[in-house]
């Protein structure tokens, strides 16, 4: 087995997918009021760009709306998306929406849109990432994170370190923002006794299946050339899209977070001189508002074993090396790992960015193991950072679209089964109908209704519909009361998805289709007939073709 890790490539920048809503303060667009720095509020922001990642013929299930929620659970760490900013949270994926849209009469396409506000620190710009650093607004959209070049006057900032101690023990002022000044403050706080014996890292591990190396952009959350990062001579495909050469691909990302250094929203007289507007350029710069220290890695695995076996083996392998506890491997799991082609992209290994070629599971342990604790001597390295706009102090969020390419539409139809009339129901004939009382009889028609999926128009070849395709179902209730003539129709629409991934969706057993209730009152002549009918209709939508409904007896 060969394991490769790479020195972080010059000119490359990326975003971690473990981002959005890191802290509540990172989400909130603060009002510019009071003594908050507001001298730059009229500077326009550089127009936001959507980063589009094209991934064709990749496994869809892992990032469909159901898979997104599972990915969120894996990404959340100790945080909570409903309560952002809880102590210890690193952040999580924030999918904004997903969309299925038709390409033509036979095919559709599927995309996921998400946001990220936590960016990875890389060697080519690591020296310019520190709290209070000013970043050129235009360069952020290309992930170059270039510093502002101009004649401006830096001012002091106040920061705090996310360590379990009294606020006064973990806060401080940096007179002149710089990487050196930040490291000095962190070291002084760690040496000052707030964490006398060091601390334990918080971790996150996320694993999913992949087929094309472009899919790793999902973990980098950027348009960076992941084919070049994880290039493998055995990998086939075109120059632009590298496909795995073996049966199965697994990609994993882990983060070990030690602490964050968070900058307070600057007040008037902080960060930079208010007279320097003209020196900042056309667009609002951004400033680094938070930096996370720790370690992270992104890993690509190719194997001829199934994904289930890969997933089990590598989750246990990460447990063993201490990222998520302890465990043991079976001989088969060792064989799975030892026979795999594994590539590792690591930030912060042993406090530095290193390159190594490793053979065997034991070497895998020695390369990725460690990093569970930190101290003043080994605080970790900056691995991620967040940005705010100088104009309004709102958090910067990078926006992404992952497009999974074309998919074949399925033929979908309503299928009624076991349709039947229930035996008539009467009031008890033994009851004496007294004055003012009503006697009645009732008949009802019921059946089972499901949406069947097929690959051909004749509906003879059942197929599982993609579980991210929504099927539009309309239900209407018709009510009429005679002889008065009173009537109404009540429509109701719902979107149903193939969550069980079968070749049909069961809408309901014993579905109520129609009924008639006849009643009479012994004080009045004649009778009243109430008729109710429920009708169901499959409406057009993206990702499927409607076939004629049938009743199957």
C-alpha cells in the first residue's frame, strides 16, 4: 500500500466544508451603531460569485436532502445548528437548498447549494492570516486572500482565546496586528496558567463515497484543482476529470481543533485609521475575525472492496489513532486498509506541513496519529479562519453549487390496489328512534395508493427513483349535501420523495376514496344524502415523466 501526502501547493486556496455558522457572532450582521467602527460603511462589497463544481455520474445518495442531514450531523462536532455559538463548536455544513431541474424530455440535473464561512489556512498565504489582517475584497472570490496594499495606519485590536478560563485570563490587546503578535499573545495566555496542563482537542470526522476526484472539492469547498492535489498515475480519465481506477472510492476529512483566537468587532479608533478610506481601493476590504488552531487532513482512498467495508475499516482506523477514541481492527479490516491506495493531504502534522510516503497500517498510525492534546510548547497551527466585511462587519460566506450532472428521468404513475367497498354501516336497528333523533346508513370505498417508478414508458421495468426527486401529489376533497345543494372542493398539495429508495412510494394503505352517508330525522320528511369523494393526481415536476394511472386488482 502506498500513502502519499503533499506539501500544500503554491497558489492554491480552499475552504473547509466544516463551516457555516461557526459562532452566532459570525452569522449576525451587526448594526453599525454606537461606537462600532463605521467610517467605511459606504464602501461597496465586491459582487459575490457562485463557485460551481461539476461532478458527473457520481453517487448521488450521500448528498441528497437526506444525506445532507446525515452529513450535517457528522459535521456539527459539539456545535448545534439551532443554537449557533455554543462553546466548543467548530461549525458545520450549511446547505442552503437543493434543486432538480429538467434538461430535456428524458434527463434532469441535480445540484446542491451551500455556504461556508470558515476557510483553510495554506502555506502560500499563512503569514498574512491573523486576527485584524486586512484582505483585498476582490481577491476573496478567487480564494487568493491577498492583503490590502495601501498607505493606511493599523490600530490596536482586542481578542480572546477560546480556553476554559476567566475572560480576563484569555483576553488581550494586540497593539499592531500581525502573525507574530498573535502567536506571542497565544503563547503568553497558555503559559499564564489558564490551561496549566494543556488541553484536549475537539475532533470531527466525516467520511463519504466518491467516484471522481472533483468530488473532493466538496471537502475543500472551493474550485481548486483537486485532480492535481490527489493525482495518481493509476487514475484514468481526462485531464479535467480524474475518475477512480478501482471499484470504490472513499474520501475522509478530519479536524482537530485546539482553540480559536477571536477578534472583537472593532470600535472607532481600532483596526485602522478612519482617515484611510481612499487607500483601501474600490471595494470594501475584509478583515480576519477568527483563527482556529489545530490540525486537519483530507484523505482519498481507492479500493476494490465495497464502500461499506471501507467505511467500517477506516472509521475504526481513525478510532485507533486517537481521533475518535480507541478500537481494534479485524484481520479483514487490516486487509482492506493495507490493500487500498490512500492519499493524504495534511495541515499541521507535528506542527508543520509535511510530506511522507507510508506503507502499511502501522505507518498510517504514526503519520496521522497524535494531536489529541495541546500546550504552550505545541499549540497547533492555524488551520482555518473567518472573515468579516469592513463596511458593515457582516460575516463573509462563500457560496457553492455542486452539480451532479444529468440523470435519467423515471416514469411515474399512480397505482391503485385492493380497491373495494366496505360493508355498509347502519345505526343499531334495535335502537328506538326517539323524537328528534337521526337514523343513518354509510357506504365507503377504499384502496391502497402508491407511486410506481419505471425506466420505460410501458411501465414494465421497475426502477428505484432518486431519493432527491420530489413528486408533486395533489389531493382534492369534494363534498356535496343534497337536497340542499351545498358543496365545496378542498385541494391539498404535498411533495413526496423516495426516502426508502425502493421502486415505489406507498402513499397510504386503506386510503379513503369516497363515501355516502344517508340520514333522516323522524321529525322531518325526506332524507339527506352527503357524498364525499377524494381524488388524487400526480402533477408534473422535475426529474420524472407522468405515466397513466392504473388500478391493479
